[in-house]
């Protein structure tokens, strides 16, 4: 007999198996449904027997939980904080660097300050975080040797880097394996980038069968981790599918992470009447707060010097 939603809720409240009704007492332990957490079961057999009754409600609740997670504003971008100054890492790739030796993302301000200190004291150049000599990776052969060593040690960034190398060489199957492993092993920054690359592989059918559903899943995983680019990709998909409200939500979240292009897209949405004045103003305030949080006198000075050096070499 089919159970109503209220009946299932009552079963859950008293901690009984949703299939056979046995209570959680003494040695009898119940486990939650992995997808929705709405009901409990005493065994795999009971869960399988109850599947047809529970499936519709389970899928609906699982979709609601997924949306709650997807449209939750991340505390910071996928890049996190610089481990030296503990300020958020700017989204601008020119203002940070990943150290080859230890795979840490260091902001330009801390790198510049360390370099100035070493020059003033006539010290041997070392990584600002792990203090390993930068001359350990002076040649391509030494850098490759270090990468191989770190891949063998399951370093997520080294695995992701190897995946990028294989991707650029057209070896998409090996790239897929590397990105998949990096997505599982990596910290937030590496995992987000790995999911983004997996989405691209599935979208293009490179190394795997073309699968839009799996591509969207990996875009969502990267977006949940705080990566603005997949947010914009998802917004574009939702606009094309007519889900304008969801598209605007994605753009607002990306804007509040400090993403310039999302702000520009929101300006167009506001002009076209797709976003309210209140939500647009909130997004602008969030954007400015995110950008201001990445600033410091040390970073500003380092960026000016680095930009001037770039211009001198360019011209």
C-alpha cells in the first residue's frame, strides 16, 4: 500500500523503518536514505522493497537539497586565502602564483615581500611557504622530475597539472583520468578546476562520450566550490533554457565572489528587467566587498611593480 507524505514523515519522527516499521531500539540501528535523509531503513532489503513507494518523493527532496547547495553563497572563491597573509586570493591570475615545490597559492604581495627581503639580506632565494630553494627547479628537467615525484605521492595539483599537459597534447583519455583523480583528492581550488575541466571533456566528447548531463553535474560541483567561471557557464545554460531566475541567481553569486564579467552581465539583466533593483544593489555591494577584501598596501605596491616590469618587457 502506498504511504502518503504525512505517513512517511510520522515514520521518520518516531525513528522506524519506513518499510517494515521496526523501531530503532537496542541493537537495531536504522540508516538514512542517502539521497534525501527523509526516511530510515533497517536493512538494504527493506530499502529495496520500499523503493517504488519512496522514489518520487525521494527524487523531489534530493533535487531540493541539490538546489539549496547549488544556490548557497560560498564564503569565498575556490582560491581561498593566501597561507602567508591570510587574505583572500584575488581572482586575477596575474596577482597570485602556485608554487611548484609545495602547490600552495601565494599572493603577489607576499611573493614580492619575500623577494625584497632576500635581496636586501643577500639571501638564497627560497619558496615563501615551504622555504625550499627555487634553484631546485631551475631547469625543465628538474621541474619534470619534481612533478613526477609529486604525482607518485598523489599530490592533487601535480596530478591536475599532468592532466593539463596530456589535454594539450590531445591525450584526452589520460587527461580525463588525471582530472577525475584530482577532483577526488584535491583541495577546493584543485577540485574546482578539475571539475571544470571534466565538464569541458564531457561537453566536447573528448576522451569520453559526449554527455550534457554529466557536464552540467561537474559545472555544478565546480560552482559549489566557489569557482565563478562555471557559474557563468550555468547561467548561460539557464538563459538558453528559459530559466531566467536561476541564471540571475548564478550571476549574483559569481558577482559577490568578485567576478567582473558577472557584474557586467547583471547590468544588462537589470536594464532588461530580469533582476530587481534591490538584488542588483545587493550584488554590487557584495562584489565591492569581495574585491576590497583582497586588497592590502603590500599587494597594491607589488602589483604596480609587477605591472611596470611587464610593460617594460612588452615594449
